């Protein structure tokens, strides 16, 4: 198992404009061939990555293995990729993510939430595929596109919706907002607005795990951290600095790249000299894996191995998930630059429909069970909106709380008392 | 580090090398390479790593080999260190200490002679302290490590060779309090870090000339100890601030505003503030001397103030 994971994936890059380049297996592992996808980058140059595809590599990529498995699966249920319970759990989680985000859009346009809201529609397979394999003590670090990561990790929909409405019952008491979802109970370490700034925090959480095991001698501490970030972040210094440190110290972390090909309006191909992000892993001494991020079962298999590696103390992994966001970058993005053909292509690879199809075809579940889940999720999301609506807005007294863990940090006032002892402090009107 | 196994150190050359100014000498041998971590040269990321570690239960002490290098970590210090406790609604505390040598040294050139206290002072959610003697360095360091808040501890490149007798028994100082260095009646001189020594040198001259200056080392750069400072202002009615920060937007500027706002009725003269010139610190020794405040200037300022 471990060896397969060290493979270098040389299947045709879906962005390649010359599908005739020789490769190991012509029918690529990705669900639905992407060879016909026409991309017309403005400069019309070849970007020069065709040479890299010719490099030989030892073993077939993990995605291939599962393509084969899937073809055989119809005959024997023992080689199915997922059990019924797991499948329904995964389906439910993805539907929760999708339904929640759709509701966010509605609420935003009705003026219930404000600011920058970044929706995750289309990428559910990555969040569910990875996070559903984690324990409660494992940590997740995300970016501003963090609602679904929080939900998958177990933060109740009510708390996330309240947070988006800016109410005190939100997971961050209304102080964080869409881009800063935190949960100490579920070990969601944020929610970061600047890209890349969460990756060192994730590295730190992984460092704590290793420290607990080796310096504090908690021998059974095997907590893993997942860092989610996008293709744009992979050109940022913090990404590389952390790849180095994580590999150097064999930290229990998985770097999950959600490559949805666009950083607001900047195409990944226009901003990156070598767009194959998974290749950057081996440069730092960790395996780099490319997986179809629209297929939750494939993501799950890769995730099992990567998380397993980290738990066993073998070090970090870089996983590049090819995925797509169905909506614009944020609710303020008119999304005019993306080719409708590209959008249609990925819409046809909707992870939720794909999983449902797989499960029905393999007799794992019936249509009725999916409908029941859909209804249940609808109710959960409606309830979360009601809860958020009825929750109170933060009062003034909340203004000065939580700035410091120890409010003595506001200092000593002219009267000799600590400012936090001033009764006006709890009213939120103290001069600090 | 012995008292609390969650305390760890991270920084460049803190381990095997013992620290660029030998602050962490001997610690790696005693506590191991994981608790005294030699990091690669990636300030933004290892500071962020320290923050992530602090969020998940450790108490890291992050060293900037020279304070100036922490400019590279500004993203993490501002966004994550200062703000995460608030944006997470109080869920995650960040008990990190960020420390390092800064200030103007001996002809180290502009980039190694920076005073970052003025750049960091606006960041909400952090505390800043500056140590100036072996006694307060130890006390403030302990307080910073034990504090639940993120603390930036400013040391000075030229003060590492000071020797002083300090108590054997354990002591911890308050992060928010200023230190009365020399009580007096005529004028309040507020200072911190290395300028304390220039002020004390000037004080000797002033005493010979018949003045009685009160010297306070403010120590806490953010927040200001307005009680100690205010009590002094109410007694002397004259304030001189002596700092190594740049004039524009420096600690002195903030302190002037705070004192004027709170104690303006008690002032007999406008507050005087002596700061470094708004100039990148030159290499040449003569020029460098003229960028920072010298004792002679302090004497002149007090004489002017007390007219």
C-alpha cells in the first residue's frame, strides 16, 4: 500500500492541449474523460509542460487502481469501495454541504448575511472525502471557503448559520463571520481570510501532535492535521516554507490542495509556471498525489492512505484534488471569465450525483433512502436558519470581551485599577 | 521550561548554536532538539507554526534572530497572533511569546537596527514589553511565558552584556506595570530599553546641576501603565519622553497622546519627546550617534522644560 502511494501520476494532464501525448493508460482515471476539454489560454502557448508528461515513472497512479476496481465491482460486492452505512453517511454529509451553501446564497441575497461569502458548491467530495475519516481530536485548518469544512468536522449547522448571521449563538459569537469559522470542541482551527496564512497554523497544530508524543511522552498521541487550501495559495511562500518544515520534521499533516483552477479571476494556468501542484511534494521529500476531486470515493481512498501515513508517523503528504466550484469565487463575483463549456463539463461530474449513481448501480441503497436523507437535510438547514433568525444580536457588552484571553492586557488606568475591573468594561463602554 | 513541559523555544539557531546572542545557550542540550527547535529561515511560517502550536496547547517562545526579521512575520503576528482569540469568539487562546534583540547597535546598518515596537503597537490583542536590566528581563520573560495573552518582548542588542545581582528566589514581574527607577520632584522622564541608560547618565549630570528628575522605565509599551505615569505627572507637572523609536508614529507619539488626554490639567508645560531621527540608521559611527538620543540632548531638554 505504501509503495503505491509513492507513485508519480503521469496520466494526461486534463489541461493538456495535445491529448496524443503518450501515456500509460489512455482512458484516464478521471470520471469522464477530460481529454476533449478545450481550454484556450489567451497566449495560446503550450506552457511547456508536455515534456514533464513524458518523464517515466515507476508505478501506475492510485487513481488507475480504483478505475480498475470500479469496473470489477459490479460482480463482487467485496471489492466495493464503500459500505452502505459509509456511503449514506458520505452522501448525507455532501448533501448537507450543498444544501447549506445554497441556503447561504438565498440568505445573502435577502440581506441576512453580509460581507464576503465564499461558497463551496461542487467541491463537497474533497471536504467529505477527507474529513469524514478523521477523529474528533484531529484538526482541520481551512481558508475563507470554510463553511463546509466546519460542517463536515461536526460543527452544528445552527452554529455556522448563526455565525453567518452575526448572532451571539454563532460558533464564534458572531465575531468571526463567514471567513473565520472556529470550533475548539471540534478542532476546527479556522477560517482564514488571507490565503496561505492558515498553513503555518496547521503546521503548528501538527507540531503539537508530534511534541505531545515525543516531548510530553503521550505515546498514543497520533492526532493528524489537515490543511485545506487552493491552487492560488500554491504560489505563495508560506506554502513552500511549510512543505519544507513538515517534511523535515515528519509532521503528521496532510496538505490538501483544492485545485479548482481559478483564483477569483486568475486561471491557474496563467499564474503558475508548472501547474502540476502534486509534483511539488517530492521536491520537498514527501509524496505528491493527484486525485479526481469530483469523485468522493477516490478522494476517500487517497485520504485513507495519507491520513494513515501521518498517523503512523511517516510524515506529511501533498494531495492535489482536481475539483471545481460551481459558483463564483464569492457571492459578489459575477463569474464572467470562466468558459461555460468548462462549467458544464464539471457540472456533469457533480460528486453528489456520481455517488448516488454508484450506490444505486451497485445495489447499496435505493432511491427512497436518498430522498429521505435529502428531506432530513432540508429540515436541518431550515431549522438552522430559523435558529439563526431568532438568535439575539451581540450586545454592546460583548465588544471588549475576548480581545485578550487575560483582560489585564488592557492595562492599568489612571486610577490605579486594571481597566478590565472598570464596570464600564463589561458594558463595552470603557475607555481602553 | 523545567516547570512547564509545554514551554518550548523556536527560532533560527536557538538550539545547537545557543542563540545569536546566546540567550538560549545550553537549553538544547538540556531539553532536546524538539523543545528547543532550530528552524529553517522562514520567519512568517515558523511564527505561524508557533501560533498554531499555542492554539493547540503548547507555550512556544518564538525568537526573531534580530527583531527586524520579524517584519517577515508581520502577517502572522498581526492577523493570527493578535486577532485569533477575538475572531474565534474566545475559543482559542494564544499564549505565545515573541522575542528578540532589536534597537540600534554598533554600526550594524539600517536593516539590523530597527525598532519594531512602533509598527506593532496598533495590533489589537497583543501586549508589548521591553526589558532593560537583567532583573526585569528575567521577571518579564517569566511573566510573558505564563501569560495567557500573546506577548512581544523587546530586548536590545547592546544590553546583553549587562551584569547584575538578581535574587535567588523565584520572582515574576507584572507585564502591565512600569518601573520607578529614580524618584524625583522636578520632571518626569519616561523611557524604556537602552535609552534608560542614557537617561540615567544624563540624570547624574542633572543632579550635579541641581535638578531632581524622576525617571520611570515604562517597560510596558502596550498597554501603558497610566497609574504610575499619571501619579508622576501629577507630582512633577513636566514630562520628557526619551525613546529610541523613530519620531513618526512611535511609542513616544502614542504616549504623548495618552498623557495629554488623561492628565492635561496637570501639565505646566507641553510634553517634550526626544526620539530617534526619522532616518534609516546609517552605518558610519558618527552619523549613527546623531540618529539616536544622546545624554547631552536629554540634559538640554530638561533644562528647557524646567525654565
